[in-house]
């Protein structure tokens, strides 16, 4: 199995990283394509973390005795002794988490030529936390490699950007994502194409839409709920409905993972299923539950944002229909509704609604109560429809 298998539509980025890993394997004194710190950027769903782990496996397998496949399995499972990973289920990465990873980066590799440290969602570091990482990037140990992942270079402070080599991922083509779903997940071609299109080439979301009928139903329900808004009263009711849909989506994502984590934690602590938890171990489970609560909060915010991204795609389709612009529509499954709304509203009204959705996303990001932000957004939908 190739390390880079399944990384759809990223041939240019893979070529850069493969060349760097190959040059490091040669052990040449002049490794012009290899550097000690990397930044992998790209839009959501482009596979930033997947390509980071593939690159880490290539580096950790270079000049080593283990096979490429065995190293990759250890990296994906995060059990390789020379791999350090920082990912968070919370809104921000804490300074203590970064300090712990920086301390671990100072150790020499134990089995390979490199020690690789990966930070997923590096854009979730505030400036004070970023400065802790900056010191490690300025004076890294000779065989430590840092790999950061973020949506764009602008999401990191300038001093970090100046010390990393950036590799930019692109949005995969819908056809490439659909083919991946068929080959990897055995999805039927028509469902794969629809999921890839409605996910707007976000690989993770496309997988979920293609393999989970309930997720598809919740998405369509959210769109039709907004399309049926006629009055301000409708907007308030719809805001509550969208919030409930977001909660249902977030719960579906977190419940199964929470149960698996708890079962694994009990097993590692030597507690039999259904057994009594000794008082001395309850603190560890309490910490796990607190982490899961924080993840639930982030999952809900992500769920609300997913709905607003879907709504932007909906009104983008309506706008294209109104102005007769070329371009394939995203939400073809509700084409009749799109055509009807496009006929009874105007392009300026649609643009105003899209501005309102973008503003709601910014407000929620700034910790405005989601219910209030959704209500304000959907009132604009009601007003635009009434104006028409």
C-alpha cells in the first residue's frame, strides 16, 4: 500500500513532500528539499491531516529497518515512538498542550532518523500559545521535524509563517472525490457523485453524506426549512429547528465516539464492563468526561457552521438561476424548490441573504449565542422574501 494512497487531487503537494522525504532518506549533506518545519494549508476537507501523517510516515520510515507499511500503521494509530501529535476537540489549543509537545520534541529519535511533531488545526492557537511554539521552531533539535496544519498561512502569526515551508493543497474535483468514495467505501456511483457535490468536495463530509442516510436527510431538512420561511415568525421557528438539527447532527457524531473512549478507558484501567469503578480511578474518568463535554461544544458549533455552509450553497444556486450564469448547481435534489424561489425573489435580495449568512458565521465565531445569530440571519430571509 502506498503512503499517499487515497489522497485525492493533491499530486503537486505529494510530489513536493515525496521529494523531501526521498532526499532525507539519502542522508546527503545537501538536502535542499528538506527542512525542519512545514506548514500544510488547504480548504476544509482537502486532507491536510491525512497528508501530514503520510509525510510523517515517509520521514519515519526513511533509513529505518521497518517496512513502509508497518511504519504507516503505527503513525495512523499514533503509536510510533518517534511521533508526537497535538490535536484538539476544543475551540482552542491550550498553552499547556503546546508546552508539553515542545518538551517532547527535544528528545532524540529512538528508532528512526527523525522525530516528527504534528499539530493539527494550528490555527486554533492564540498568539501567546503560538509564541511558545515559535521558540521551538527557532532553535529545533537537529533531527526534529515539525508539521503544522491550518486552513491558510494567514491563520498563523507572521513570525511562525517565516520559519516554515508551506505546501498548499487545493480543493479536489467532485469527480475525484466521487471516485474515491466508490473505490474506498464501495458507494454506488449516483450517491457518490451527489455526496461529493453537496459536500463541495469536502472529503470527510462527502464520506458521511454517502454512507449515512440520516445525515443526508438532516441536510435536506435544513434547506427546505429555510426555503419555507415567509414571515418573521417563521424565521424564529426555523432558527429553533436549525439549532435542533445541529444538535442531532453533533450528537450522532459524538455519542459513538464517547462510548468507545469510555470503554477503552475502563479497559485500560482494569475495570470489567459493568463493574464498580474504584474511587481512586474516578478522577481519570471525570477528566475524560470533561474533555468529552468540551468536544460536544465544539461539535455543536461545527454542526451549526456546516448548516450555514449548506445554506450558502443553496443561495448560491438560487443566485446563479436568477442571473442565468453558467455553472453546475450544487443542490440538484431540490431543483424545483430552487427554481421556485429564484422566480419569486430578486438577485439583490439573494445577495443580502448570503451576506447575512456570512455575518452569522462571524458572530458565532465571536461567541454570540447561536440561537440569536440564527434568528437574525433568518429574519433577513423573511424580509428579503417579503420585499420581493
